[in-house]
C-alpha cells in the first residue's frame, strides 16, 4: 500500500497511539538507528570515515543508535548540545573530508527560527560540500511547512522516518531534501493516518503486471496504436514504440506522417508502421491510443489536429496524450467516458492552464487538479521531480523513483509508449490507476538501477532495462 504523506501532528498522534499500544520508544529508536546505518553502509565503503552530527533530541538519539551498526567504518560522533562549543570540533572533522555526514541535529519538532550560531554551524557543514544523509528532515527545515528556519542542511539523501512529512514537498524545500526515501517499518503500530497525498513504493506493485496465462495469444494482450513523429522529431516515435514494446502488448502500430515514414519504419521490426493520411481509420483491433510524441513540426496539417480532437472527444478506447498534442485538446466535457490520460511536464501544464511554470511548480497538486477538471476529469501524470498521478478529486500519488538523468530528450516518449502498452492490454484496463502508477514508478526505477550500476543513464539504456527481470535489466 502507498504510504500517506502526513503532518507533524499526525506523526505525533501515530507515535502516541503506538506507545499506548505497548510499543517501546527505545525499541523504535533502536530500529531507526539500524535503518540509518544500513543506508549509510550502502553510501560508503569499508574503511571510510563517517561523521555523525547528533543533537540533543530524539533525532540525535536515532543517529547515535546507528553507531554500533556501522561496521568497518571509521565513525566519529559529535554530540552537539551547544553549537558554539561544538563548532571547533566539527570544523576539525570536516577538514578530514569524511565520505559521509549523517545529520541528526534537529528533527521534525523544529518550529522557530535558529539563532546565529546554529546558522553558522549549518553553513559550515554545507560549505564543506560533503554528501549528507539527513534523518527524518534536513536540520533547519520546518517539517510542516517546508520553511527554512534561518539555514538548513543540504542533504544528498533524506531518510524520513515512518512516513513522509508534508514540509518535504514544499517547492522551496525540495533543493535541500535531495533524494527523499522512506523507512516505513520502524516498530510503530500500523499507520491509521489518512492523507490526500500518497507516497508510492515498490511494494505497491508486487505481483503487477500479473502472470500471463499459458493458453493466450497476441490477441489477448491488446493492440496499441501510437500517432507520433514529424520532421526533426522522428526519433520520438521510435522511442515511444520501443517503450511500448517493453510493456509487451500483443500488437503495436505506429502511425506517422508520410515524410518521416522511412526513418521511423527502418528502425522498427516488430511494430507495424503506417503513413498517416487524412481520414484514415484506426485498425479494427485497436485497444488503446497514444498521441503526441514528436508531433512538433510546424508544418503538420490542420486535419491531423482535427482528428486528434475527435479521438480525444469521441473514441471509446483509452487515450494517452503527450507532448505537443496536449495543446490541441479541447477543454471541457467529452462524449466518451473512456479513460483519458494527460502526461505534461511543468512547462506544458503551464501552457494548458495559462499560468507560468513557476506557478505550476509552487503547488503541483493544485495544478494537477485544475488540469484534470479542465479536461473532463482526465487522469494527469504531472511529470518532473516526484511525478504526481491523480485526477480532479481523490488521492494524488507521488512517485518515489527516478533521478535527474531522466531529464533528457526522449525520456517522456519512452514513458508515454510504455504507459500506452500497458493500457492497451484488456487485463490491465480494469485497474487503470495501478497501470498508470506502475508505468511511472517502473520508468523511474529503471533509471535508478542504471545509475546505481554505472553512474549514468542514457535513453537507449533506459529502454533496454525497463520492466525486465533483475538479471536482464543490467547483465545483458
């Protein structure tokens, strides 16, 4: 199940209920210490130095408890009760260039501005440019609002405890959080807190997609049609097709403008490729449609725009619209009640809403809601750091996978094709929410596997490891 993104008050209620149920605060702190150590060990190598900055509250207790579990590491713990007294010691340790610092100075209880000596200490840590593992929230960040309380630790990774805190998703907080990870199993009772925002994890997709029955054939797994490509952008059609193939629909047809038919067709084998012409009918077996990757050339005919609008408004099939084709869609209600999915990046969302990209990014959940309502309660995949998935009402899911190497041309084309390849399959159309969320999560997770393995991720590599078995993903 996804993990709710909760307030500080909800976290306190959860803890209080756990103590009342007989859970031990000491046991929970011990478990958190073990989890922090496990993450720190993955970030360092034997013999490397780790600097632990431990405050006087429970956040400090958490990181102190990690010390016995940091085996084969040179660990220094600086207990910071008075920042002015600890500053000289911290300076000495920072000059030794530890491989990792663990931040346990302040936890989620910080709700007032820091004084100048604390600000000075935090700025010294940041100036050292060391990788920092922050526990729960980076010290100096208001966990409820995301406000910077004078200064905050700049983390490479924030390991938040139990459940993500609302403040970690504020636009101004994100640069300080680094990669947000969640340690949900810390020994508390099951979380009974509810939230509009839900954090997706790999566990949400255990057993998905379901195994295929042995007595099936290609007709059992749908027929995806992708309308994509134009002069200068034919590669987007190819990448969308390759992304779709990783979802393994039974049949795949690419329809592309005639002037890019040859370069698109020459790069695909298993997919059927057809040149577009005005008034052409979709294949009779078509079960889902993706529109938009690479439809960016200025000379595209007006008839193509018209046909896209007709498909969006009237087709009884699931339709995914991406990239330039988003600008062609008519707002308002549709005659068809079939599944519709929009996949804008923040700039495209801003154009559709008539606002700036900064306004979209300042409240991404609100932008998603407005987009969905404007376009007939469509599903929206608002791409970017921590991609959001949702509709005009109900839960919004926040993606936990992915990294900055997805910020390359072609990444979104692969996602659109992969998503379409899933939604074309009749067995997966009964639960579109899971299919959409899985597509987004797996797309990001593939990039994470590549970066962990080799330090980078190219789009060709992304396609090749998407949705494969662990062995095929990297040892190909």
